[in-house]
């Protein structure tokens, strides 16, 4: 589209060459590459720190309980760390004894396996190779026979006998000297000392994290959220509490699964049941395949111990029943809601952390990824982590509705609306989702990026949506308690105060006069925009649900030429809707003047973008001449009901150029 004669051409600084990333994008990419390289190269440094952070989330509730018993910070941390260390050492000791007992019985298990393999060879399974070989021979013979009536092919000439080969050299064996006691000690102790050293580093870092938890939190707030200390502090505390509860719950559930598996294997008769119970508890931290990996060793061991197959089948049944029961029944009841991770991100994170840090990375992949999602949801600079790894929709409800409008899909728009209406009233849905989606469309239409076909699709979808939502009552759904999922809503979606904002109550309909109930009592006039009529239809529907009679007319009906033909008999109030009004709204001033001359009815102007300049400027509001200014459909409904019931006297524009804010209608505050 060519610029008009009055269009100012963009300056060079406004034009970005296509396909060239900005400096911030390159810096983000460079930082990501450096961080990835540092994590890979510095595995020995970062892995203990990460494990200490995850353990700190698990032990933090225990430390808080001890501090409530007036033990002090230092004794509480020391006791919690010693308890955790004792549990880990005890498990390691039990696993060591179990492995030693299992190793001593390996010859007996080997004999059982050989017997079973021999019986399989003597049975049908053993005859299978000979049957396949015989079938192959017959197939080759059938292919080699000539068809009937054709002479057989002449036999190939006999190959010459191979010449006798010379005898090869005699084999030479090299025997290494017997290892010295020092070498044996080194070979045995070094593999043991390395994990012990790592565990020692983990617990040292853990002690410092628990000791200086608040100081570390303040440093994180200073680093990522210094512009809004209150909101960032609340978000970080809430995220830490949820993560601690989630990790502790996950540890308890996996431990319970391991205990049940150990008891079941003990009852079945599988050797070393404690070892396999601990192994099952650890493997459940691995997403999707962990339980299958945990079931494989005890099932194979049961097959090696039992001369028959009953023990192996019972072990298989134990895991086939226990894992679905834990994963699909118990965990959803305990967790309540989603963990905040998308299934795709769980798989990708498992692959990534395994490649980066090996088997330990696989065990901590899900908890570590969950921590990254929490940071992305509460820290603005890391929001991309929530977008990439979180389970929330990438688009907001308003953006999703606008996308459905562009696609011309009213069914998907209605399906999404009905889901949202389970948690909010119809007025709230229109204010928070539908109007914002229409504003996105109106902004694109103003910029000239919408074709006429797309604009028609937007109109058709929103008109169909309003019609389909007509049976819904405008009432707040019954409040229901939701359990704490580990990932809370982002800080930007939560109020700064702990108490929610007071929503203006909608007055009762009992004392509304009949004149306000008649059709056309409130005249809903659409603004000049192509989508303003849709906003007027929403307002009309809400007013009808609260007992007020309405009539919707397009903007052309109040033009200078057509307003003389407009019937305004029995009109009690006029409501004008604007999705977008830019600059000095002289046309709105003249429209209000024409309506005042046509009928002496109070006027309400709904400017749905709350940040519009008209709503912030006392001078502009004084020159327009409307009685009320609102920026939400709820405020408009409340104001109309108050005017209809006589609860509030109609304010004259001359006496109140700027209308003060009340709990009924958000008449915007005057600037100081």
C-alpha cells in the first residue's frame, strides 16, 4: 500500500532490514552458547551445585519445622543435613550387602539359567532353527528346478582343488605381572572415592544454601527483579514453596512405590528385594521409561531363580499393576493439577541432560527442568523458558480467540469460551478475552494489515460467538479450591496485593422501572470502527440478562444525514462503544451533541482500551460532554443499572467534567 500525500515516510532508524537479527538476539544466542559450553566443560563443578539446590528444596520444609521448635537456624540445618546424610549412607550400606549376597548366589542362578536354556533347546523353540533351515533348503530347490519342458542346465565345471596352505606361526601369549597391593588398592578405592568426594561437595554446598537461603533469594531478586521488589519477592517465595512441596511429594511417592515393590518382590520370593525397591524408587524419577527399566532386572532375576516361570510372571504383574495405579490414580490425586511441564519438554529435557551430565543428568532432568520453568514464569528476562518448556498455551486466551477469528472457526472459539466460563462470569469473559481479542483485530484493521475477507471473518465469528453464548447466565461460578501445583501463575498475572481487587457488584434488578425494561430503553450505538458494533452487541446482551431493554444501531444510523430519521422515543440512556479512538475525538464530541439534541437522555461512553488518552485527560473529557466514561463492560452494566434503579442521580456533564471513580463504575480519577 502506497503512503498517502500526508503520510510521513519512516526514518532510517524505523526500518529494519529483513532477516537480520537484532543485537539483543545475537547477545542472547551468545550467552546461551557460553552457558551450554560451561555446563558441559564444568560438569564436575556444576553438577554438585545443582544437586545441592535440589536437595535444598527437599530439606527446606524440614528445616522450617525444626526452626518452629525454636532450635535456631544453625542447629536446624545441621540436624536436617545429618538426617539426609544418614539416610543416604544407610541406603548405600543396605545396597552393598544386597549386592554382595546377590553376587555370591550367581553360580546357582547361572545353573538354573543353563537348565532353562537347555529345556528350551529341546523343545519347539530349539527345533525352530532346523525347521527354518529345512524350509530354506526346500525353497532353494524349488527355485533351482527348471520349469516343465525345459532342459536342465549343464552342470558347472568342477573347481580346481585348493592348494594346501602353509602352516601359520605359533601363537604367542603375553602374561602381565601380578598387580601389587598398591595397584589393587588404587583400582578399588579410586572408583569409590570419586562419588564420595562428589557427595561431600554436595553436602557442603547444601549446608551453605540452607544457611543463607534468604540472602541468596535477595541476590536473585536483585539480579532479575530489582524494578519491582515486592512482586518479585512474593513470586520467588511462592515458587520456592511450591517447588519444595512438589519435590518432597514426588520423593515420598517414589519412595512409597519402592517400598511396595520391595514388599511385593519379597512376598514373591525374588532375591535382594530391598535392592530392587531402591532401584525402582530411583528409576521413577526418569520420565516415561523409568518404571520399565526398574522392572526388567527383578523379572530377569526371578526367571533365573525359579525353575518354572511363575515367579517371573508374578513379578511382571506386580509392576504392570503398580505403575499404572501410581501414575494414573494416586499421583493425579496428590498433585491435583499439572506439574507445569509439557510432555514434549519432559522428553527433550531427559535427552538433553543425559547428553550433558550422563546418568545423573537423567535422574535430575525433570526436577531441574521444572526449576527452569518456574524461573521463566516469574522472571521476565527468562520468560522464553516458560514458553519453550511449560505446558501453558503459547497464546493468551484473547490471542487465541483472535487467531480463531482470523481462521473463521466459530466452533473452536465457542469451545474455548465454554472452558473459560467454568471459572468466570460472562461479563468477565467479555471484558478479559472477547474485548481484548477484538482490540487486536481493531488495531490490525487500523494499521491496514487485515484484508476485507479477514475482517468479514472476524465479524462473522464474533457475531456467532455472541449468539451462541446467549443461553449462558451472567453469574459468577461457584468458587472451588485448587491444590497448589508446583508452577504458579506468573507474577504479571497476579495482583501486587495479597487481597484481590474488589469487583464492582452488579445491583439487583428488582427495582428497575418498566420504562427501562422496554425494548430500546438503552440505545447501544456503535463507534466508527469496523468492529465497534460487535462490542455494542456484547453490551446489549449483558444488559438484557440483567433486565434492561436494549437496541443496537450501527454508527451510520447516527450520522448527520440519518440521525433525523432515528426513532429515539422512550430512550432512557445512550451507550456508545469504541474499541479504538485515537487523536482528538472531535467526531465523538459532535456525535454526543447530535444525540443530546435528539433526546434528553444521559450518555455513557465506553472506551474499552483503558489506557486511551481520553480516559486520562480531564480537558478532553470536559470538552466531550458525556455523563459517564467507563473502560469495561462490567462498569457499563453497573452504571446503567444504577441509573435505571435511581440509586444514583444522573450527573450532568457541565457540573462534573470529570467523573469521580466509584465502586459502581470506574469513572477515571482526575490527574493531580
